C-alpha cells in the first residue's frame, strides 16, 4: 500500500468527495434511526470519516511531473530561430 502523501491531486479529491458523501449518509442514518446504539455508532463513524477527510485535505500533494521531463528539448530546438 502506498503512503497517502504520494496520492495524486485527482485521487485525493475523489477520496475527499467520498468522505463527504459518507458523512451525509451517516448523518441521515443517525437522524432517522430510533435505536440509540445505532445512532452512537453512526456518530462515531462520522467522527472517523471527518478525521480521514481532514487528513486527506491537509496532506501534501505528490509532486507534479516537470514540463522538462514530459517534453525533452534538444539542442537543435533551443537554437532554432524563425
């Protein structure tokens, strides 16, 4: 398993959005259910998901590949003048 700080920005965004969706569904569950134990479990799960979302939001992004690595220039390209 790769460490979280090596995830790309796109992957971190999807994970954060998934955490937000889970928080919404857990809030609905906690407000609809009549059982006190299920409500407490849903609230505890909400706290865990909120901590995960905060961790993902605060993690540094993986370094983006530099433009130089993506498109190598040759000496001929640098000296070409129109």
